[in-house]
């Protein structure tokens, strides 16, 4: 009975991994990212920001091949001035993407539809409708063969600054037995090299992620928008079976977290934590419980 349950669980994970367009799935992913940079003005102040995140994934496949997908994603960003510790800020979000992957009869087409409710705020006062965001993803996948998949779709979210639409395109390609290209542009795309099969992977990762956080009444319900764009070198190492430690080092070329006036696109500069920064390096480390379905098929 235990073997049957384990086999069923593996099948579910493989289907879910394909649904999120990468050769693996993280059931649990926890990590931290840090960066520090000087301000572009003449103050010589330095901002230090640390992010902590936790992602959980729960899939369920049905007899017809369709897969129910639910996630829990959360992040907390702590920012402070190195020159004056009295200036600090904490922004957080928690979201619960819920959706389905629909599989065509010939198994060449996969349609993913996900609804994403989200709370994003400084949470300094009671949660209200100003902290709530609602979005979704529609993604169509066409499987050319075992080594090639083409994807296209649309992402939408009702951010603190208004409606945010983003078209999505991607190609997953197993170029060789050691080289994989996968992801979705413009959000996240990787070129992965296998150094030691089943053990050690490295490569380049492009990441672009826009998010916003509503501030509380004491800040006039202003909001912080962060257009994060990074190019990073990553390293993934399986320390024990499916337990993986990962690290990333790279450079941020996006727009820094900036504060905007409520219901406008006007930047306000009275909070020194959200002032334009010079380009900066970023560092990221974490742990994951990862299942690679490309290895499971061997």
C-alpha cells in the first residue's frame, strides 16, 4: 500500500512539475536575498534590504489528467539605513495561487488557468480592502516533443498602482543531455548546465518581478512599487536525496523600491528608505525539497 501511494504521489508531482514549466518542482522552498547600495544623491547614505521568502506547493492530479494546483507564497522585505538604524521598514505579502492545468486528449496541449488572491502591505494597521490584490495567469502550452515545449499567455494583477498586464512567452528546450533552457519571459528564464547528474547544477537566471505594497494610514495609504530585474549566476546542490541547497549571485538592473503617492504615479521622497539607489549586487541562498521529473523518467 505504501509503495502504491508513493507511486501515485510521484505521478502527481511529475504532472504538476510540467504544469509550471520547468524540469523540477519544489514542494518547499525557503530562502533569503540581500542587497546593499548607496543612494544616488549626495547624502552618502547606504540602504540595506533583506528579503525572506517561503513557498509551498500542493498538487492533485485527477483520472482525466487534469491537475489541481494550489500554492502558498510569502515574502517579507526589511529595509534600513546603515547610517541611522532608526529608519527601518518592513513590507510583506502572502498569496495563494489556485488553479487547474487542463490536458488535451492528445496530450500535446496543456492549458493553465490560475487565480491569485494576495495581501501586500506594511501591516502596521488592521488589514482592509486597500491591502488586497487579485490577479491571475492564463498560459497555453504546446508540447512539440519530449525535448521542446512552446508557451504563451497573459499575467494580470490589480496592483496598488492599478491594473498591471504582462504578456508571457517561453520555450522549454532540452538542448543536450546536460543543457536545459526553460522558463517564461519576461518573468523568469534559466539556462541550466548539469555539472554532476543528480547532484550539481549551475547556470544563468534572468528574473523580472514587479510587485507593490500598500502602506498604512499613517503614511496616507501611499504605496511602494518594486520593479526587480536581475541577472544572476546560480548553483544548485543536492546535499541529501531530494534536499537541495541553492545559492545565487548577480546584479540588479531594475528600478529600486520607491514610494508613490496614493492613487497616483507620483514618486514621493520624504521617506529616505525609498530613494533611488545606485546599481547593486544581490545575493541569495536557500533550501528546497525538490523533485526533478527529468530524473524520474530515467
